[in-house]
C-alpha cells in the first residue's frame, strides 16, 4: 500500500523523478491523509465512474481506485505521466491520459471510457482554470451526477454566495442555476506541497437538470451585464442589454426597484427579468 499523502514519500518521488513544480499549472499536492479521506467520503465514489482532473502524483487517485468502478485521470503535465503510471500500476480500473481538459474532446472521451454511463468528477482544480472547467462540465450535458472539487477558499465563497452577500457574483448565479453547491470542508494551506499563499475549500456540487423554458443566453447576458457594472443601479447596468423603457416595464412587473444593484437580485429575480424582456 502506497502512502502518497505522506510528505516524506512525496519528497522521495519528486527527487527520484527530478520533478519540478510548475507554478503556471497551479500544482499543489495534498499531503494530509485526513483531508484525502474526507474528499473520498464526500465524493461517495464506491462502484462509480470517476473523472479526475489534475491527479498530480495520484494521491487521491490511488485511494479512489480502491473502491471506484473506474477512474479516468486527465493530467496536462507530461512529466507527471510516468510517476502516475508507476504509482497506480497495481490498479486495472485506472486510466491516465496526458491531455488538457479544456482542449480534449471530452464528449468522445466519456463515451469511450464510461460508455456514456453516469460519472462523478473529483478534482483539486488549479486556480487559473477553475471557472472555465466548471462551466465546461456543468453546461455540456454530460451524464455527470456531481462534482467534488478543491478550489481556493475565496473562489468557493463566491460560488456559494447568495444575493446581498459580499462575495455574490455572476459566478454565484451561474452555479446556482445548474447545481446545489455547498462548502463542506476548509483546508489550511499547510496541507499542500508546495504551500500555496491562501487556504482552500472542498465543495460538492449536485448537478440538476435546469429549466429548459429559461432562455439561458438571455439570462446570463443579463447577469453578466449586471455584475460587469456592479456599482451601478440595475437600470443603468442592464441598459447595456435592454432599453431603459423595457427595463422599467420589467421592473414594474417583477416588483423590483430600479435603484437596486445586481448584488441584490436573486437567481429567480434574474430569471423573471429575462423572461419578461
């Protein structure tokens, strides 16, 4: 049994392969068994297909492989591939692919590796591509049940924030539309190697089928317009995508005051406005 969460083992592996951390890829390896166990517990991956993005040296991959049906690990750094192959060689239910998750044909990959059956996502997401990856996974109509992800704590707070919270943003509205998201565990920066500058959080996103009657393009045009000029009133910020006359009519019908700001509007408020406009 390999203890890939052990700082001593991680150091030995890094030295053996002369591996150099790439800051540009946001590489930070988890070195605390308690948090590895919590991720596995939260993800609930027994007999499930799992897509792991950015497995690193395979710390979480190794533990998931013990109970998962199949683990597909997509790693962008080619220097980590031989390390992953060595660390995971005892498992026949793990496949490691050297690809950029944002460039690979993910639909084809899921069809080939999971036979289009449902799967779960588990990932320690690099901060620099957190939002693009989340958008890709929850808007592409994949048979994905839920996502258990580690992200920077401040990003996690934005993702779960509600109207009138200081962290409320267009990302908050986007995540609420497609999922039920919760922060379940906060991780101190000391449990990573190398140590990042800020703490992280583990979130679980239960994906749901969105209301097909909602015009998503119109909805998120409104949301983006509102938060792009978040200090302005909604009458002014939303006038980038609708006339002030139409907006005033819509505000009257929804009961929203025109001097509110985007941060005061809930997901339902934005949906009602999009529907009327």
